[in-house]
C-alpha cells in the first residue's frame, strides 16, 4: 500500500466528500454485512466525481472509517422515510391548519400515480408552508381559488421532496451541520433545476464513467447500472421537466423500473422542440397531459413498454442528448477552446 496514502498532514474529509460517499453507498445499496465494494473503491470513485488529485484526497484509512460509519447509518431504517398518514398524528402533532393541505397533497399524489409523501417530506412541507404566499401563479391560476390551492400544494410538495432527498443523503453521511443555501436561493425563484447538480453532474456522470464506450456488458452488469445509477437520474430528470412545464412536479412515479424508463422516454420525445404551451393551452390541460401519459404507460403491456424503451438504446449515453455531456467533458472542451 503506498505510503503516501497514510502520510501525516493528509487532506481532511470534507462534507462534500461525505455527501459523495453517502450517495455512492445509497446508490450501490452497499450496507449489508457482505460488502459490495472495498473502501479503496469509494476513495477512487469520490476522487473522480469531485475531481480530486492525490494530494487533495484523504487517506484510505479515512475512507475506511467514513464508509464504516455511513454503512452503519444506512442500515438503520429511519421511520421518517415511511409514507405519512393521519394515524401518525397520535404521536406527532401538526398545526391543524396544515392537515388539510397535506391530506390534499397526498390525494394529489395518488391521482398522479406517484409515491405518497414520506414523513420526512411532510416535515419539510410544514417548514416551507410560509412560502405559500410567495409563489406567484399565472393569472389563470390566481383567478381560480381551487386551482390556486391545487397549484400551491403541489409546489410545496415538490420542494419538500427536494429538501427531504438531500437531507436524507446528509443524514446517512453523518453531516452534523448541513447547508441548504443553494436550495434556499432556488426556492425563492421556484427553480427546481437545482437538483440537476445531483442528477446530471453526479448520477449521470457516474454512469458515464462506468460505461465509457463499452457495449460488451453482461446482463447482470447492465441491470446493476440501471438500478443504481440510471434510475435515480431518470427520476430527477422527470422532476425537472415536469417542473419546467408546470412549475412543480407530480411526484416520484410509482412505477417499476421499465415502466418508469418508458415514461421518461415519452416525456423527452414529446418535449423535443416544445415550449410549455406545447403540453396544453392552459395549466389544467398541461397537468392533464402528464397525468394521461402516466396512466397510459401504466396500462400498457410489457411488450409495448419494451418497444418504447428500445426507441432509445438504454446504454448509449442518452443523457448526453438530453442534458449535454458530463461536467468534466464540458470543462475539458472549454479549456481546449480557450
């Protein structure tokens, strides 16, 4: 083992490194007693994700301690990540004025064929509730009280999902003083594309590096890449696109991986070259378009779903066409251009 890995004065483990390793452990589902990856793998992958050179990367021993702690945190099933329902009010009370909002948000999620809000997300919903007077809906929505309530509820639920997801990563990473400054700035503008940092630059970059230009992956390798890298990025991309059109998402689709991928494929095929009005002339029609697409997907046969998914090869770096090439490639191109 190189002595440089253990030399005195090595770089310390930063919160950014903790978050990167936490995401890796979570995405790899690597918290069982039988480990999938050694600590050296996490050290190498973190350096690649964060573009750390050897002098800026903590020692292997530091990673061994960090990975051990994160695995321990990840093994614990946190009750706040279970679905919320009113029975929980017996142990955790809420402001009575908030309860109708949250029940409506859960009702909307069911209508949207989405996973319900978790306890963690409801906690963030309540924290962000004051923003309900800040978001500025269109005149179409503003002039309809019921539609305005529907819109605001879904905007709050979307931001609750974003905050909760990042908080969960920080919890697993063991970060004692999390910083949500980027989110705090983004919510003022209702700009949910902030999550792209976690989908495009982290998850997609990971898959890009794993795959490279290889096309000879065995089936088990393909399945692992889809489950651990591609699917999380698909969910983020769906959230970003729906929010661009609606100013909120419909929530995380409650679909199997193949059906989720087919929904993603249809969304981006339909979105090509369209502005938000291409999804419908009014806000209500646009919401209806997304709901209908979700419904149509869930009612399709597996054979049809396979046909839809075959329209965009699964491992051909599809995100390069949708989001651009990964961050490092862009940086390299910029340097070459200058």
